[in-house]
C-alpha cells in the first residue's frame, strides 16, 4: 500500500501528474479541482495516495490532504462506486457540502454531480451516514433529515434553471457542471432570469 508520495513534479495534464521520487516517475490521477493548488513543474509536491489494484491494471489516485483521501476511501467502499466516480465527486463538491447533503438526505444536490444517478445518491445517503467520521459530522449536528428554507429555495431555483437551460438545448451534463461552478453565486432570492445569466457564463 502506497500511502503518500513526495517528490518533484515533472509533468502534469488535465487528468494526471507525474511525480519523480528516488528516480521513479509515478503517474498519479488527481481531481481537476486540485490543479489550481499545484506547484510549478520542477517543484516539490507531496500527495496522499490510494493504490487501486486490479488483475489487469494498477493506478494511483492522489490528494493534497489526508481528509480528501479519507473521504475518497469512504466513497469507494460503496459497492459499485469506483475510483473514477469517487474522483468526480471529490472534484465536484466540497467535503462539507457532501457531508451536509448526506445528512440532510439531499438527493437533488447529489444527483447534480456528474455520474451520480438517483439510485447511487440514495445509496450514498443510506450507506455513508454511519461511515462518516464523527469529526466531520460534528459541525452538522441536528441536520439529519432537515432542510432549511433557504436550501429549499435554492433547490427549487436550481430545478427551474435546469429546465430553462434544457429548453435552450444544453445537455444534462453541461447543466450539472455549470450549476456546480455557479453555485457560490446563486442565492435564494436570485431570480430565474439572473440565474440563467450566471449559469450561461459557466457553460
């Protein structure tokens, strides 16, 4: 088991990095969202890793901190949720928002992640409630099965925005990605017209 790799960043693409440590170049797949935090080529880098082993393939998946690796390990413990989908989830949603969605039973937020359908969202909620570390759940005490008025309004707005963009010809995956990118800019009081304008900037 390779727990972490520390060495020189010698190459990077949208999907993976190559880190050289003691004369060996390790190909490590990383979430797209991690790229803005990476050092430059030739600089030192430490990644916490998950070593995925199959009969026909071995792959390394890397994260900048132990917390993201722990969440990734918990996600991939679910039967049918492989490393690639686990990476998509980690890249698409923050740890706190993921924990909140699971504790609230927020299927809409989970299904807005590319690759997560309704059945998988339901499994995430049912199976992860008991697997999440107490340290992560502590900040959300009392959130189980509760939804605030603001979150209800935001959910309704996002549903309306999804329908509006579909009528404009955008695909479900395009809409999901734009909503995730635009979510920090969306407020409960945002109008549908303004929301569409915000999402179009992220398409």
